[in-house]
C-alpha cells in the first residue's frame, strides 16, 4: 500500500488486483475489512485507490459500511468540491451504487449544489450513470427507473435536446 504512484502497466495491474481483492473482502461485512477500506480511503496517495475504497464503502450492505460510506462521501466532496471532473466521479459512484435506495439518492442529488441540469457533464455523471450503468437500480421491477428517465428526458428536452436524446441511446 505504501508504494509511490506509478502509471506503468505493472503498477496499474497491482492497484487493480489490490482493489478487486479489497472489494471481495469488504463484501464479507467483516468490521476489520471495512476499517481497512476506510483506512485506504483516508490514506490513499492516488485517486484510483481512493475512489475504489469509496465505491466499496458506498456499496456496502452492512450498517457500519454504510455509515463509513456516508462519512467518506462527505469527506471526498469537501476535499474536491472545486474540481468539477472529480465531483463528476463523486456523482457516478453514487449513481452506480447497487443498493436498493439508489434511485432515491439520485433523485435527491438532483437538487445538490454541485448538480446543474444545464451542464451535460453533470447530467451524464448522475442521470446517465444511473440509467446506463446501474442495471439493478434502473431496471427495478417497479418501473420507477424508467419513469425517472422519462421525467428527466422531458425536462432536459427543453434545456438541451441533444443530451436528452443521447440519454435514450444507452
């Protein structure tokens, strides 16, 4: 974990394997692994490891993991709120969460100070990520994901018909 960041193939592969392994261990819901994940989030020297830990905490099924996920999301946003591309990733991580209440979270993020329906990057990061990458949340049996997309398309068509049309091609 203490290696300096390198963007070469072996280092990228080690980070990918480490973060995949961490994701499996966090899914055990063992408190020690949740703490390890939160520790990685707090001490990561690169965005790959930090975002991977954040993603695992946000997707945790257990109460402790969810609490750590909320804390980590808040910390991440406070640190990076002035970096629009990083905030876009913050939206994506939340929109692609596999927990059952993700649609409610996405709907609440529509009114977040960092979200702007007129900004195509924000739309793709929140609405596009939910509808195009979150198969569990979007295709829920109730049809609420489709209803959400339909409502957003109607809203977006008045602001930016091109981005509205692109959301439908996912």
